[in-house]
C-alpha cells in the first residue's frame, strides 16, 4: 500500500513538474533573438535568416505599424502568460499550432511524420545496447583482470572515445562508397531507397536494415563503455559481499551464488537507464540523424531550433518532458521488481 501511495504521488507530481519545465522554456524562447518576427522583417527587407538572428536595425527600415501587424500575426502582441495559456490549453500543448516553417502543417503532423522513423532507430539502438552491454559486462566481471577483460576494455574505451559523428563519417567513407577504392556496401543516407513502396515485405525489411545498420552501430558504440562498465562494477561489488560468501559456505556453488543472488541485485543500477526507453525516439540521435540524413525526430528538433520554429520545438519538448518524467517512475517500478525489499518511504 505504501508503494502504491508513492507511485500515485509521483504521477501527480508529473503535472506541476511538466508545467514548470514548459513555462521556463516557453518564456526563454520568447526573448531569443532571431525569432519569427525578426525573420519576417528580414524577409521584407530581402535579407537572409542569418542576418535576422542579429536582431539589430530592423526598426529603422519598417514602420511601427508594420511591426505590430507582424507581432499580432505570430501572437507576440500579447503578454507571455496569455500566450502560454493558449499554447497549453487551446492549442493542446502546441500540437495544434501551425509550424512557422511549414504553415500548412501543425506541429503534431510534422512530429507524426517522423515518429515511426525515430522509433525504429531509437528502440533498436536502445535494446541492442542493453542486449550487448549487459552480457559483456557480466563476462568481464567473471573474468576480471583476464586477457579477455583487458582486450574488451581497450575496444570499449576506443569506441567510446570516438564521437558519434566522427564514427559515422568514418563508416560512411569506408563502407558507403564516398571515397574511391573503398567498399560500397551500405546506402549513404536516408531511411529507405527510392521505390521503397514497390518492394515486397521482405525487400522493405532488408532495405530498412541496410539503411539503419550504420546509424544504429554508431548509437550502440556510443553507449558501450558506460553500460558495460556499470554492469561489470555492479556485479563485482555484489560478488564481494558477505551474502555471497554465506551462500558458498552453506555448500552453494559459485555459479548459483552469482546467477541466483548477485546477478539480480547487480541489475539495480542498470534499471536507472531503462527510464530512457520511453524517450528513445528523441534522445541521443540528433547528431547521428544529421550525419546520415535520417528524417527522424532528432533532426526535426535540430531544424526547429535552428529555424526558430517554436511550435515544433515546444511540441517535441513537451513530449520529451512527459515521457521522461513517466520514464523515471518506470525506473522506480523496475527497482521494486528487481528487489521487492526496496522501500521508497523515508525512514
């Protein structure tokens, strides 16, 4: 019952936390130079977007009436709190607001177009990271200070030290035929090929696999070191505790002590990262999607930030915030499943 009360309180706290996050971000972007009003003024002057972000000298070239009309068109003639209320309630956290960059589409329509791509990319990378790193961390712990542990540590740290975008560029040069004399095995960019819809189901699966192999590889390599070493160190810590020695003193084998007792407890730190499973379509993929030109959520958020497309940016932010907050509660739920003795109440 105490745990149920705890999770209910956590769920209720999602609402004020979400409002606090969105109020802060919504207020900040209203005062960022180069917003839609400045860009509209620069377009009237025949200048580019880059000059619009300077935000200087615009009042000298257009009348005050024209400026007020532009501000009214984008809603910037009203106080911030009124604009926020409309965004939160009337526009349903901005999902019904038209994009500044694509006026014929709402923020939700643009997000929905990219959602499936990022879901496939993010979920595949996330699951592969855990499916590879947890067994690798276990083997490293059981073979601590062995040749396997040393060699695997070198490989893990080398992969971790190389930034994701650099790894992506290297893989593109080696395996995508961008450099003469190198292998042309994988597509250079995109999520699927031209004529994708004419392929058979098996052909579509193969086409997506070929396009996603290198981006997912970059994503997994970037998570290798943290997850692997966290699993290894957690298991080593559990093996060294008194209850493991007690199990073995009572006649239990080392294998039983590890897999029957230490392994389950060592998963508690790993469960923390599982909160990210709800935000896999947003987190950690911006640079990789940009390098491989994948039309996903990460690239959309980058385009929204650079282009000052506030409705789209705030729509992505609101989804990320909600899923992230719920993901933290999901982590606590996993703690209880792994170790029922955990009590979240203050002593």
